[in-house]
C-alpha cells in the first residue's frame, strides 16, 4: 500500500502547487500543460487530485498506521 500512498502524495503536491500558482498569479498549471481547463486530460488530473484528497481525508488513520509500522 505504500506505493499508492506515494502516488496520492504526488497528486496532492500537484494540486497544492496548482492552487498556489492560481492564488498568486492566476495561472492554472494543469490547464496550461494540457491545453485548457475543459480538456479531457486536465479534467482527469483534476479528478485524480480530488480523489487523492478524499482518500487522504477519509483514510488518514489507516495511512498513519501503515507508516508507523514502517518506522518500527
């Protein structure tokens, strides 16, 4: 399961950077890369970031337990 946790973390970083760029410069990096915010690839990335956030929010305790066993 650690692989999915890393993928989720990467998606959350992408989403956070995208929101930060939007807040500071009104620039949407995902839309800039994929040709607009209504393009299919942009919508897929936005959806994956949203799913990653939901996974992290609802599964926080289980993620903590998994990573606690790695450090032991």
